[in-house]
C-alpha cells in the first residue's frame, strides 16, 4: 500500500540531496573537525560551510550559530544558559515540552516562572505579556509556530515588549523553519529575537541535529562541560555529517521559500481542510482565524475518539497525529488544546494533519475519499452522535 504521510510536523524524510551531501562525511571525510591534519581540516571546512548556509537562512553571523543535538537541546540551552536562581522566566502554556519541562525544572531550582495563558485562537496576547513583566524578568520564551495547531505567535510584538523591559527573548522556531522567513538582522522583522531554536528533522535534514542562534551580545553559559567546541557554548565533538545535512537542507529551504512552493502548500492544506469540513459535520479547525503556517491543520471531529480515528486512518494508509500525547499508557488531552479552552472531550477528538512540500494533490484527493468515511464509520458506533436524518413526509 502506498502510504500518505500527513505528519510532517512530527518529522520529515531526509531529502536525497541532503543524504548525498552527508554520505562522504561518514565514509571518506570522517576526520574530527578539531584535528589539525588534513582530514580534520576537511571536516572543519564542511562545518564552516554549513554554518554559513544556516547564517544566510537566518540573516545572522556564522559565529552566532551553535550546533546542538536538536530542538530539545537548543531549547534547554536557551533557558538553562541564560537563567540563574532569582531570575524570572516568562513562557507560554502552549510551548513544546522541551520548553515547558525545562521551565518546570528551572522552577525547582529557584527560577521564578510565569506560564502565560493564550486566547481561544491559541495566541499569546501582547498585553498579557506586558502585565506579567517584573523587575527580575530575565528571559521571555514564546514559540514562533505551534507544532499542533500551526498558529503563529506575534513574536515581533512580544520580543519588543521583552526588550523594552530589559529582558532577553527566545523563540522556539522549530515549526517555523522552512515555512516562515527568519530574519534576525538588525533591520529584519525578528531584530528583537536574541535566541532562536531550529531542528534538522523538521526541514528534511537528519534527526539528532539542531541549532541555537545566539545573538552576539548574549552571554550564554554552556550546559555541557568539556572541550571548547562551538566557541565554548556547546562542548562535544561535532556531528559533522549531521551538520553538513542541516546546512544543505537550510540551503534548499531558503531557495524553496523564494518560489511559489509556500503558496502551493497553503492551497493544498486549504483543500484538505475545506474538503474535510465540507464532508464532515460537527467538525472544526482549532486555531481558525489566527495566522497559521501553511502546512498544518488541526481538526476536531466531535463524537469520535481521535485515537480510534488515527488507527483507522493508519490501517487505510494515512499517517497523522493525535491532538493528545500518550504518556505512560494514559491518553492525556493536549495541553495546547486545553490551554485554548477546548473541553477534554473535544481535545481528545482532535487530529493534526501536517503536509510538506512532498505532499501531492493526488494524495490529498485520496485522503479526502478516506477521512470522511472513517469518521462516519466511527460515529455509527458513537452513543452521543445523532446523525441528522432528513425525513420526507
Ligand atoms: N520544539 C517544537 C515546537 C517541536 O515541534 C519539536 C519536535 O517535535 C521540538 C521542539 C523538539 O525538537 P527535536 O525533536 O529536534 O528535539
């Protein structure tokens, strides 16, 4: 069965060009980028080249790029690297667990933490941030695009408020990479962003590689203690093939952003979203009306257990994600959706569909044949769903 992959926010496949760029750094150019000899220098120059490609994507200096093991490490480094006991951190209640759980851990180490609420659309309102600022606020961390809903936060306005209060601003841009322009230059829209997280495997690079952008003026304490790699900000032998892959993927993403690719992707997502809403009653889009990244739609199907629907779609060859995280066997409703005011039942009836530039119109048409039927089938078994029966007299 040819599968239809609609889970690009979970991960993306490696592009063949990315894999080809990486291959020599496993087999021939396997030197350690810290070694003095020629093989070491080959590896060093490949790392430098990748750093430049990523700096071009972000409009920053190559020296402001720190390579990490992925989005989770970058988020942790941004928070643990800037906060000390007695400092105040402000973040939002819809962050990825990489930020939320890091914040909770900091709380147990005498860092004061405020989790900002969001409105029904999933947006952090700038006035909410303004009123949470305290004299000891050291860092504000709000994600750029949400991984579940695709909702885009007003980070320009939020970062401005943080800066006006003398605080730093970090954004988890894992789900914005390759989807939204990222310009942190002094003249760019993200000029007030001090720290920014990216992850390789969301932009067709490998898993286990990521970036933390650190503005030159920011003092960052390392989390790992060891060698002087990454200008003493992240110790550990560089993952040269991973870095090369991420550099290549960044180059491809930067070029793709200049084409009509993003608008084509948005049109495809809209086709899926509108097609589902036209065919299924008592369904709706979480985060509707808010600005959203082009590839994501998060849809509730009342009277259906999302987990059952996910499995039914999986059996029919469609890969999607639930709006809930399965932790130690118990299905908890998504913290993102409950923060937006959804009932537990509706949060448990929600699926996330996330497309990529590899998704085809044919796949969307096929998915539109399958999804409404799968929902109807499950609803026939639902004790709460009353199908509207048209009666002719
Ligand atoms: N932040 C967001 C918004 C994400 O979606 C993810 C991954 O799902 C991460 C952070 C973690 O990134 P990684 O898987 O590279 O650790």
